[in-house]
């Protein structure tokens, strides 16, 4: 089975610029992964969404790279998943584009 969490949107502190360390900014997180579904094994996607959101708000990452590596480690160690894809976007950091980073 494949789960996709698209456009998980919230505000958090992320970035290295002075104003990014003070004012929360909008981020958009997209995640997909695969797992072996069975009657006894299923993954609660709302739990993963909440975990990603709370982790990003708590950790206040300096770099998108740090956030992705941390989330990748957290999710792969917490759940039996494979083919994990994470993309984090900062839609308002530049006026004429959306900046994104992904692990693939």
C-alpha cells in the first residue's frame, strides 16, 4: 500500500535568516511512503501528519535539509515503511516563486 499526504500546511519557525528565526512562516509538507498492509498492520496517516507538524514546530530547524533528514529518520525508525518521499516547501519566502526541497 502507498500513503500520500499532500499539502500539509502550517506555520513554524524554519530558516537561517534573522526574520525567519522570529516570525513563523507557512510551510507545505508532502509525504509519501509504502508499507505492507495486513489485517493487523495499518498506519494511521493522521498520526503521521500530526507527528510531522508537531516535530517541525518543536524543533525550529535552521535548514530544510535538516528538517527532511530529521523527519526521514523519525518516520523510518517509528514505522515499518519504505520508499519514503518528503518534500517541504516555503511558499512565501520569495515573492516570485515557491522554494522546495525534497529527499529524492
